[in-house]
């Protein structure tokens, strides 16, 4: 989560384990979709973005996970660690 106090908003990210019946959540067959959102201080979601693509090392699809993000308040850019 990254908070922007001047704008009274915060950004968050996470992921969803799509095939939770998979035995190994960290293995090559686990499928994830990452999500990033912007929310007002009163709980209203301004936007939500889902990211999912192919893992370049295994060729498997749907292996995007979001581990953290930051916001540059001067430029307005969001950086996500996927």
C-alpha cells in the first residue's frame, strides 16, 4: 500500500491465486492475476487494474503477482514490483 496524504487517496496491490486446487502455490503450474487499485480515504474505489501475462522463464501464463508499489507524488507515476 502507498498513501498520498495530500490527495487523501491510497494505492494498493495484491494478487489472486486462480487455481487454488494446485498442490504447489509457488510451482510452475500455479496461476495468479495481479491487481492494482486507487481508493479514496472514504473507501470509494477510483479505478482497478488487473494484470496477467506469461512468465518469461517458464512460458506459463497467468503468473503475475504484485509484491509492492510506490507513488511519485511530483510526477504522478506509480511503480509496481511484479
